[in-house]
């Protein structure tokens, strides 16, 4: 989605594109942590990706780069990094509870 040659259209509300940016980068960060990547290199890589993708979008004739989009990307990364340990813990407690009580499957 970040590299489509033109903007896919307007969203259902003002600023909905920022929600999409947050969601994309939150997912990338959380999955990166789930894959075992360390937080600092993951943060650095995703930050470079966010800024780089915005710069590349600025080169497209029907697109533009935006500092607010890059900021939304960074917010998504930070949220993803923050929630990843909690998701891991929650999944572990669910797995433990179902192992004790097979009727929950």
C-alpha cells in the first residue's frame, strides 16, 4: 500500500490514512518481535523504512511525502514494540490455562 502509484482514495473519516499508517507499522513491529528480532535494531530498521518510503512516495508523480505520515509510522512502531511483550505473555497464559483444562479447546 505504501508504494501504490496513486492514493487509493479518501477514507471514511478525516485522518483515516494515519490510522492505516499506524496499523501497518504496528503490525510490522509486533511481528518482528514475535519473530525474535531485538527491539533496537527493529526500531531502527522500521524507522528507516518509514522515512525511506515517504521519500520514495515523494518521487511518484501522483503521490507526496508527508512528515505526518512518517510520524504515524513511528507511532505504530512504538505501539507495536510496547504491546509485543504483553501479547506474548497473554498467549502464554492462555496456552497454559488450556493445557490444564482440555475442555476449553
